[in-house]
């Protein structure tokens, strides 16, 4: 099986791919990961030794030659299935068909910052043009499933909804003796830590969370000195985020450590998780936060409503609205009973609805189906 992605690096889609490969029965499939650009040390999270990894070094913008290299590689590998992920690799479905791969799957994991709702004409036309070549689609959220069905015209028989899974053993509430990974003095006995884990890029809207945090200074003047903001991750907006917090005079209440390998411990150190994204598929970090026993405040976009149950496991807020996010955040620091209740409900929901076994079974069902059907329907 060949998995075609843009780049293997830290990210929710990439994490889901690694989790899937690590947990699929080794006797059923061998795996190749084909990166249209390149890969990073994130590859070390793959636990299987029989997974081959390739980088095609696609240039920025249009690069027709990368499809020649992809065609040559697929002809050499002769995979039984090609699985492309997200819009950036959709054209590879054409290349896979030309290379003679009969079973082809495409997954939609999230939206691009340049097309937050799938309405861009060029992208929609390409999706419709390639549709006959795709044997089966996998949508991670109900929102994307409805989009593929209604806007792109994908027949229901060729469309599945598969949730990401979360490792509820690794991501779990802290136990006695847990030491938070914060710098010395960042957290005291009465400190309340609001946090997030994300790639610091425009679609994730990290500055919206920073603005919401700063807004709490006027809304909760008595409580604000004990509030902390932890924003874990790296990316192009990391420097701008740090500068904003410094200019706002709250840098000493914020922790921006960049990318971390100990995300499970970072989440255990939080009291509340916030996702300010402008667009989402099914966010792995929301699932991980829920499994850790944290209430989640998330924007009401994409797959977030599939995960967060307002009033039970957290709250949903409008995207691009730091003031509304601040209003939602106010309900937690002074209400430990609510924080504990919603966190426990989030953990229970993660265990019941978002298991790794269910995710693997969903993908395996699709793979078995396309192998039996032997290719794409022509409509």
C-alpha cells in the first residue's frame, strides 16, 4: 500500500497516518509513504521496520516533473492500493491511474487556509474532474462528508466517514507525582493554565487565542494574575505570537516552547484546552486533550462539533472571534466543579467513541472494499 502525502512532519493528519500504520495487522499490508516534498525526524514515530519512505522533492508551486517521478516510483513499487490525503495530493490520483494502480482511495482530513470551506471554484472543479478516478473517499468529519456528497457529487456508496482514533493509554489524566514540564515558577498552587497544541500557521489562528487571553485581563481582573497561557508548537507565526504577547505585557504569563515530543505530558499540565482554528477536519489534539480529561473550548467549524458537546465536554465558539472565545474561557477558572465534570465527560467520550481499534477497523473496511471492487466507479 502506498500512502501519498505532502510532507511527513508534525501535524494531525501525519500523526493519524503513523498511528494507523503502527496498528494495522502487519500480515495484511506492507506500507510505503510517498512524500511529495520531504520528510523529517517525525518518521521515527513509525514503529514498524518494514515501512519504506520516499521523498519526491516537489518544488514550490507547479512542478509537472514531480508526477513523472511519482509515476516511475509507483510503477516500481506496484502497490495494490494508493491512498492520497488532502487536496494537495489529489492530482496524484491521476498519476496513480496512469501507473496502473487499480485500487485508489482519497482522504479529506482538513481544509486549506486558502479555501476554508471548499468553495474556491478552481479547487471544486478539480475535485469534480478527478472524482471518477477515486475508488473510495474517506471523510474524517460529517462536515466534509456532506461537502463531498453534496458539492462534489460523490455517490454514497463510495464515501465513508472514519473518525481519527486516540491512544487513551498514552493520553490520560495525570497520576500522583506527576511533574509538569513547565519552567520553574510558571505554575503555582492556584494557577489555572489555558493551553493549546497546534502548528503556528494562519488556519490554526494562534493569535486569536492570544487575543482572547489578553481580553481576560479586563473581564477577570481579580483572577487574571493567576491565569497562564501555554501554546505548544512551532510554525511561521511563532515569532509574531511571541511579539504580540510581549507587547501586551503578558509574556511572563505565557509559555511558548515550540515543538515538543512530550505532548502527552504537556496536556496533563493544562486545566483547559482551546482550539481557535478557522477550519478543521477531525483534530487529533482535541481528541488527545479529551482523552487527557480536559474540557475543550473549540471553534464551531469542520469536525469540531463531532467531538465537542457544548455544556457536557466543553464549549463551541464562532471562528475568528477572540471576544466570544474570551467569554467562553471566563466560565472555567472560577468553577473547578464544572472544569472537573466536563473533563471527566470528555475522557469518557474519548474512550467510548474514538478508540484506535475503531479507526483501524474503519480504514481496513475501506481497503478491503476497494480491493474487491478493483478500481473506481466511472461516475
